[in-house]
C-alpha cells in the first residue's frame, strides 16, 4: 500500500472515530439527562439499566479504538519532517550573535544602532512585565495569607479569596500576553536591520565567549538535582500540612458525597 493510501486510511479512520466518539458521548449525556428529568434519583441499579440501553454503541466504540491501535501497528503513518515555524525573535538573536561587532562599511553603524535600540526597548518591556507580575503576586499573596481577613463561613472565604486573587492573575496574564505580542512585533520590525547588519559587517571571527559563572552554575546537573529535591520536599511538606489541618478528610467527604449523591455509584 502506498504512503498516500495509508495517509488517507488514517485520515478517514480519525474522522470516523471522532464522529463515533461524539455520538457515544451524546448518548451518555442523553441517558443522564433522562434520569435527571424523570425525577427518580440516581442509583446504581438505575444507572446500570440506562447504560445497558447504549451498551452496543459503546462496545462498538471500544472495538474501533482497538482497531485503531492495530491499524497504527500494522500500517504506521509515514514520518514527515515537520517544518520549522517562523520565529523572528530567534532569527534576530541568531543573526546578531553571528554578526561582527564593528565594521567600516557605510550603513553598518546605523543598522547596529537600530538593533541595539530595539533590543533595549524590548528589555525594558520585559522588565516592566516582570515588575507588574511581582506586584500582582505580592497582592495575591497578601490576600491569601492574611488569615484574619477570612470570614468564618468557608464558602464566603473561598469566594472572597477568588474575588481578591483572580483579578491579580488576570492582570498578570494580560501584561505577559501584551509583552509577548510586543516582543514578537518588535523582532519582526527589526529583523531587516539585523540582516543588513550581517550583510555589511560579515560574520564575527572572534573566539567564542565562555559562559559566565552564573550561567555555568545554572546549567550544572547538581543545580537541577537540587531544584528537583527542593520541589519534592515542598510537595511533601504541603501534603503533610494538608493532612494535618484536616484537608484530606474534607476531600474524602466531598468525593464520597459526589459518588453517592451525584453520579450514583453508592
């Protein structure tokens, strides 16, 4: 079988499985809605009876999934080399690193000055973004750890925390998105100047610079191992704190309530 035929077979199989999955999901939702509007309540026997009505399409879906696994093993799709997505920021950084630092050619100084000015603006934007995120994080941390400001009612405490923290998260998200968009637009605008800088000045023939002490330390495997150990210790500490303050019992009680009262597994 040719690669084109295999690709078409995989394509139509994916379309068919998607349609079948959607149909089975609609059937499950229809049965759940029918039980809800009938007003009989959820029980294990009732759920089993309604699921038996849609057992045939469900097992057909399971067989289709298994057939897809066999199809992928017997007729694997041809591997294609993914095309590189355009990334002006990486292109600018690569061209600037390759370009010479000085040149007597006319126009090189203007191109280098334009690239340096744009990079300086981009750096200021990202520093401002970092400062805004730190401010938002500080405000959110203040409302989170201000235990005296929590009302006695748990639901009101959660809602109040959400009203205080979510705006900070939204502001930080919008600021980061704006900085990323500006960075991409700025890189696209300055890319012609970077190319002109490389064309006029040629490549930089100076010896490669050694990474600084901070960069070398950050790339050390011991630093990575230490960061992983620190995260594991923090996770264990938070789990112990949650068990100590009764969080585990609350989660278990809510899980039991959901299973017995909502889903109908009890």
